C-alpha cells in the first residue's frame, strides 16, 4: 500500500527540510552553548571592605543562579549562611586559596532561642547549611564560636559549623571548627542518596563532631581532637556519632587521614552509635589513618544512650600511630572486606560518581 499523498515529500523537498531543521537545531545548540558558557563564567564577588559586588556571603548566595561561583575575599564574615537546594552546582570559594584567610563565623547553639522564644535545635545551630546538590566549597573556614563555659545556662550545647545535606557535594582545602557537632552529614530522607566528599581539609571538635546519617568520606584530612583538660584515662570526648540507616551499606569513612591531639592519653573515643530511630545502625570505618595517644587504645568505641556500640557497624583497617592496635574491642576489616570500603565505593551510589583525587 502506498502512503497517502498528504504524507509524502519529494527527495528534494525532504532534503531541504532536513537542512533547514539541522540549521535551526545547530543554531539552537549554539545559543544554548553560549548561555551555558555565560552562566559558567558568572562569578559573584564578596568583599568585607565593599570592593566586591556584595559585602556578605548570604547576599551573594541569594543573587547567584545554579552553577554560579561565589568568590569570597579575605576577611571575617560574621553571619549565618544558607544555600538552598535550588542553587544546584554552586561553588563557594575563598579568593586567596588559603582557608585561614576567609572565615565565616557565628556564635549559635542548639539551646539558644530565636525571636519567638523557640530553641534553634541542632540543625538550627548551624553556621552554614548547604542543601544544594553538586555544591563545591573550597578555601573557606566555617567556625561556630559558641563557648559553653561562658553560657552555663545553656544545656543544649550542640553548635554545628556546617550542615551538609545535599548529594554530590565536595569540600576541599577547607577548615570546619567547633566543639560539639562540628560537621553534620545529613540525609533529609534517611534512606536517600546524599553523598559528601571532604578532601585535604581540617576538622576540629570534641563531642560527636563528625556525625549524621548521610554517606560521607573524609579523605586525607586532618582531624583535631580538642583538649578539654581531662586527665589521662578520663574523658575528653568522641570523634564521631553516625546514625546511618540500616538500609544503607555506607555511612562515614575516614581514610588516609591524620588524627591529632594535645589531649592526655586515652581520653578520646573514636565513636559511638547515635540511635534516634529504630532503623539507625551507625556505619563507620577508620582506615589507614594515624591515631594519636589520646585515643582509648583498649577500646575506642562506646555505647550511646543505652545502645551498644557492638550493634553498630564500626571497623578499622591498618591504622597506625600511638592510638592504634588490634584487640577484641577493635573490629578489623580483612583485606578482602577492605576492598569494598574505599572512598570510591562509598561515593559511587547509583550513578558512579567519583570525585576522589
């Protein structure tokens, strides 16, 4: 059967139509490319002294479109920063490349109250909240300066420096400083895919200061266990408190890193399992990392709120230093198991993401 004449074109007419369509498509691609290049080239400057487009980081974030870069000049910025989920692919970078030069800081604790008299809570105590996926933060210091000794009336002493709650987020050459709950690796949906990669950065705190239910990798970072003055064998604090969903294979990984401390010997636990929900079974591996004498050698893991650390998924692998050893209280990965607990494995997810350097 031949096609109806209304659906037929001569070869010449088909060729002409194809050329016209191809030309239009090409022009469209050029237009899109130009727009993409223009967006990629957009840099929004921030400078405390007024020499930039904005004087606060938050104002620049508000003005930025997805994919833009916020470049922050040397200075101390006393403010709360919130990067919402719609700012996908945003980059926030310190203009000098030295994180010590660019400091975002604020004094806020979970027990502080807002203008309505409501406590901020742990999430609300965060100096910087990063909710956008594809976010890059580099060359920046974020510090929560809350001092519990100056506020004996505050009993909720969580003081988050940053909340990372987006997927495919990278943090490089940064400094994150507080005492309790410094870095929150958060998964707004407990079983959702939220991955965060920390590389060549500095993290400092004393209580549960790397914590949460997202999938996070700390790769070649310097982690400082702050000295709170406890005598040898006493208690200065806890490095981590993961509350990974039991449905997730991967929680938090510390790999190829250096953990340092001036605290007295055997005064720090590597971690304890935060168990706020029935399905929270914390997952944490510390591997090929140098541990200081401050780590409790005989048993670096401890229970939390009645939930046994032995029910969590805590492991070590080939750690070194004065705080490292192998005994029955320190579960170790075998070589074959360790092959499945690498930075690449943690971050691959469903899309093969691999930011590892």
